[in-house]
C-alpha cells in the first residue's frame, strides 16, 4: 500500500469527519487535518508545507461547497489528489468526478457516503500515481522537434509494448493491445500523448503506424512459431483513414510476416469515422473483407457510437475505462455497462473492457458476460521479451480470476 502521511478531510458534518478521520488513522495516516467547508480547507492548504497527500472533499457544504473548492484547487494550481464524497445520488458524484478529470485535476475517485475502510484503502492505493515532489500542476511539456521524431521512427527507437488481454470467463491470455513507447537518449521517456499528436501534426503518423505494425507483426510471427498465438490490437490514427492505399500496405505487412489477418484487430475511434466518413467507410469495409478485425475503441465517449455500429462492420466493441472503473459501486455506470454488453452480445460482437483496476469490477464484468478484459489488475504494458516470463509468474493469480463455471468445465 502507498504510504499516506497526511490527509485533509473537508466536511461540514462533525460526525462524518470524525468517522473519516478514524478510518484514515486506522490505515496508517500519520496526520489527519479537518476543515468544515471549502474556505477553511483553502486556508489550511495555504499554510501547509508540505501539502497533504490526499483530500477527502464533501460536496454539500456552507460558505464554499465542494465543487467550488475543486475549482479553486485548479485556479491556485494545487496538485493534491482528492476523493469526491457525497450522500447525494451517484449521477451527481459521477458528474463532478468527470468535471474534475476534464480539467486535468488529480481526482482519485467519486464515492457515496459514508466512506468505508475498503473505499479509503482503494483510494490510498491509487493515490500514489498522482503525487509529485512539487505537488503543483506540471508545466506544459516542450514541443517535440519534428526532425528528432522522424529520426526516432526511422531508427526504430519507438517500439511496441504489449498490454495483456484476458478471457474474462476463463482467465486465459487471449491477446494484447499494442502500445507505442519511446525512450530518447536526451528526452528520456516521452509519453505517447506527446509524441503521437506530434506525429499526426507533423505528418509522421503514417511512418509511425507502419513501423509499429511491422514490429508487432514480426513479433506475432515469432510467438506463433513458439506456440503462443495471440490476437494483437493496433490503433489506427484518424489521419490514415483517407488513404485508400492503406489496405494494401497493411495486407502486405501481414503477408510478409506470415501472420493471418484474423489475428489482427484494428482499433478505430468513432471520431475517426466522423472526420473522414466517405473515405473511412471504404477503407474499413475493405480491411474487414480481407479478414482483419475492427474494433470500435472508447465506446461511449462520443455522440454517435450507435450510428457507427450500424454502418461499419465492427467485430469488437471496446468499452472505455470511464464506464468500467468503479462500476461495481456506481449504479449509473453499472446500468450503462450492462446495457452496452447486452447490446453487443445481440450484435454478435466481442466485448473488451479496458481500465480494469479492481477485482470487484472484474467480477462485475464476469457477471455481465463481458468477453475480454485489460487493465492494471491484469498487467501493465510491457516489452515483448517480458510477456512470456510474466505469464509464467502470474499464472496462479490469473487462474484465480476464472469464473466458477469455467473452473468446473475445465
């Protein structure tokens, strides 16, 4: 568990504060501060050095409510992870959580009151991913030099990592999502959300995609030869879908490496199709005719997902993590998740849930009949050389994820 040295509990109810304070201390927090509203919390934060490791923020408070406090954290550039807590309906808590994430704030979770020990323990575990030594919002990253990026692609410095995907019923390894990773000698680790938009803007996205595909298909061929046949999911940028020659290029790579098209799933966001509708529909239909799988990525985050399912021959529906994480404790997410899975089953689609971080969400997906899952509960993205050793060491834990019916049938 991540060590949480200090917590600030912001709640106008003395009884609720007392309960939360006791829970925090029972989990090892050395210092637990209290505030009765947002203004008191800001006063304490102005004086605290270092800042607390975690805030627990109630929504309904006099003087300054929780939403105003969260907005003030952004204005004052106070990068302190926080939990949104309220006894109000789950939809309200969820909307505040989404608002905070959209503003780039380090919200750990949105939860119903009263808080439980398990909820706080989960928050403590997740809190570490947000903490930085400065505890202030990071400065904007410098732009990536176009020539440096082009050279990195040409020299094979940007390489594929593989995030395992498990059959949710049996716990068996079904495949992996291919994710590009770049470590530069001078820049260090360069985040994908920096270099991929740069590649799209600078005209290097085609070269980057072909390089990642080439490396991934070569790896798939090596795994096939050793008896490890995995489905690989590769993202396609929207910028590529207006190029009719893309179909022949992808088919040529698969033929050269001797990998069947059915082993490759191409992930497309709905915005890709909306942006390049005419060209995209032709490209995607031809890829499907050649045997490649097509996945609608980030399902539910846009406004026309249903429409895309009706007009594109998708074989897979990938449900965004925003509908997966915490679904076991939020009624509205649970309803949306189950509806999406029921619809997909009727359409004959494989369903992939991403962002699974807790056993509770895994078990819920199992109950709802989701096909495949990925997320940190299962494994993080890793270099190809680490996948087989990971599978050997993790096999007992993965076996424990099997559904009871799957165990009985084995």
